[in-house]
C-alpha cells in the first residue's frame, strides 16, 4: 500500500460508543452463549463421570446429560435422538458421512456427487476418495451461487451412491434447494448428505420434510462450544449404514468410538434448544440489520455488488464486492473490525476465494469482497460503525485508484491497451 493510502486511512474519524474491535465474523465461529456455559459447568466439575460407565451413579448422571442433549439436537432438526452421532465437529461429521458411505456401499457403486463451493472438509474428503478409486463429480454453481437440481439429476448414474450438497454456504450465505435435491435422491435410491453447519439454528431445517439422510452440524457455529459436533444418520426409510472411521470401544452405535465429550455435548444440546426457541426472532432481527447495512452500502457507493442470491439467503450473511479498491488496503483500513475477505491465505500468497471464483468473479473483484457475518451479540450501533467505516474507507481508497478515475471518466477498461512498465 502507498504512503498516501496509509495517511488517508489514518485520518478516518474516530467513533465513540462501541467497543472495539467489533466481531462480525460469525460464519467462522460464534461466541459461547453465557447460558450455554452455565449448562456446561456442572459437567466439568461435579458430574465428571464417563457416560459409558454403566455400573455407577457417576456414569448414569453423565449419560443423562448426553441423552438430554441428544433430544435437544434431534428436536431442532426433526430427527429422533437415536439418530444423533456425536463427533468432534463438522469436519469430522463430513468425513464420517462421506467416507463412511463410500466404504460401506462400495459394492453398490463408486460414484459421488458434490459441488465446487462446498467447505474444504467435504472437498478434501472427496479428493481422498478419488485417490482410492472413487469417481467424484464436482458440480458447478450458477452465477447466484445456487446449485441446479437439474444438474444433480443429470449427474446421477447407476453407480452413484452419495450426493453431498451443503445446506447453506459459509461465504456467500446462499441456501440451496435442499428439499428438491433430497426428493430426487430418494426417488433414485441415492443417499443424500448435507453439510448444514451454517443453516442449523439460523433457518428451519427438518430432515424429514427435507428428505435428508445424513446431516452435519457443529457446536461453535451455533453459540456452543468448539470441538463438538454431530452427524444425523437416518434410521428408517432408508436405514443408513456407515463404516466407522475411528475404531475402538464401539460408542455411538458403532459408528464413532471414543469417550464422549460430555460437557461439550451438553453445551451443544443447550445451544440447539436456545436456537430452537429464538431462531425466528433472531432471524428477523439479523436480517433487518443485514438489509439495513446492505442498503447503506448500495446507497453510498457505486460499483458495489451483492454476491449470492438474496431470495435464498441466510439471515445473518452479507457478502459484498467493493470494486476498484484493493482488497488488502481495504482490510487494513478496517482493522478494528473482524470480517473475512474474499482472499484465502494459502502459503505465502493471497489466493482469491474459490467460492467467489465459482460464481464467475474475476480475481480482483474476489479480492475486493467482504463477508459480513452478523451474530446474536451484534448491535445496531456496531452495524452503523461498521458500515460508516467501510464506506469511508472505500471512498478514500477510490480517490487514489487510477482505475476508478478512468471508469468515472467513461473510459472502457476492456478497451484500454495497457503498456508494460
Ligand atoms: C465451520 C464449517 C465446517 C467445519 O466445522 P468444524 O466444526 O469447525 O470442524 C464445515 N462446514 C461448514 C459449512 C462450516 O461453516
């Protein structure tokens, strides 16, 4: 960044009334809700038994806590408690679903369908299977980020054993046509897994009406603790079988061995119950704040575009490209705000986000994109601070942008013949 840019950014007016830095990165993780901590604490000190200990009080009490959590989680997604398998998080849930089905149904076929904008936990599990002789179809997405049900239908062959399509995207907040994809899979006799980490607790999710066979969720994305998650595994119509990926002890119906993280599980359960009770009002509040922020950006700035599809969208997500500003300078200009950019740090270089590239965005536009992830603890004052600061920074950076100046003068950048220097 030039010294002129640094000086301009440092002249940004100071706001008072909000506590800095502001956290607006709730797709990456969420703060633990104090009510969840409250529910967990007894299980860290007094009720410390191993929930697999069947012959004494300590074990029974721990098991009761786990059973209650199973009910709370199952209720939120329309499942039964026996269908909930506890894991260390959604990365493990995705791995267990995908590799577990692949191994169990190898005789039936070796073809798996997913999409290019999945979380790395899904993509990398699929890549591993490709090395082991499986065929994986990575479906493209449309310019609005949604996968086409037609494309899924066309990709299914008589060798297909699994379709894995995420419920909602963690970068651009798009909500896929899950119900239709699930229906299609059931008609074709193919198992359907969905990574619902960003959807569960934010929008209504029901494994029965959505025709879902396996569903991944994670504690720390729903104001619960880190390091705990679950995989829903359907027990009837059809009964899904999975090859365990971790052996030993035979916990969790033999699908996932290992002593259960009792306090974490109790926290995940409590987080799900809170989400169940508060989802509707919270979604209303957050989508209101989100739309307010979006309108502020679009009213104040030109060459500013919303990514994704606002008609099929998470209430707490806003992903915006501020064209003609350099991504790195933009982030430096707003360094008292925690958001994510359209760049991913891979080794030493900044790579544009593969999700934004899948929408057809150019590298520069992807780099100049920001993901705002609103959460339970964000206030209207914070939203005002963030949007004002963003607008101020973009305006200042564009003052220094020769490209922006040329565009404003009506020069068609496509036709400019650049000279090397
Ligand atoms: C965060 C996230 C994951 C990974 O969950 P962990 O519990 O952190 O392993 C998987 N998928 C999506 C969509 C996510 O946002």
